[in-house]
C-alpha cells in the first residue's frame, strides 16, 4: 500500500477559530502545484481521509480537481493538529484494509503528520511538513519505509 500524507495548504490566521482558517491564494496555488506534480505519478486514490478543519477540506477540494473521484473518502475527527498519532495511524490502516485501498491520501496537519510518520515507519524521527508538502510511505505487511518527501519548493 502507498500512503500519501499531505499537509494542508497555507492558511490565513484571520478566523474565529483554528478550525475555521481558510486557505490563502498562495495556499491554493501550492496545493494545486503539488496535486499537478503528484498526478504525474499517481493515477487515482482508492481512499482519501481528510481532517474536518476548513483549510484541510479546501486543500482536498484543490487536490480533487486533479484526480478522479476516489472509491471512498471520509472526514476523520482524529486528523486534527492535536490528534493522537497512534490512533490516527491505526485508523488510517484500518480504513485502508476495510476498503481494500492500495493508494491512500491523508490530508491533515502538523504536528500530527510528522508523528504519524514515526508511528508508521519504525525508527524514523518525525519529519517536518511544509504547507502543501507530501510524504510517501510504502507499506507492505509489517514493513514500511519512507520513500520521499516533497513540498512546493522541491518540485517543478
């Protein structure tokens, strides 16, 4: 299975709450740039899991313009910035198994994503994710490896 972990795009701080922060124009542009770049490698996603926060939902809207509709997509309350990484990783794998998904996209936040990488890939320090950044984890049975990590400044 290939797990694509993506941080939402850059968001404005002008909001009533953290949940309500919206993407900036730069955030939309960088998310679109990363989606276009990713579409050269990935034809489609079987499963998409998205944070309930507005900026993550808007990031998914941008990403979805570049891919066919996934077999299943869900909003998970556990994919919030302060979410438990072990629970988030376990749920991601459980849903992937339930829906027999080979290509899974998770759109969430820091610091959760960094800690999820550590949960999924033994012995890996939590990496930082730039906004709109994506990390690929290749997981087969109990073996998982971090394949690559890119952000809008490392792709062309």
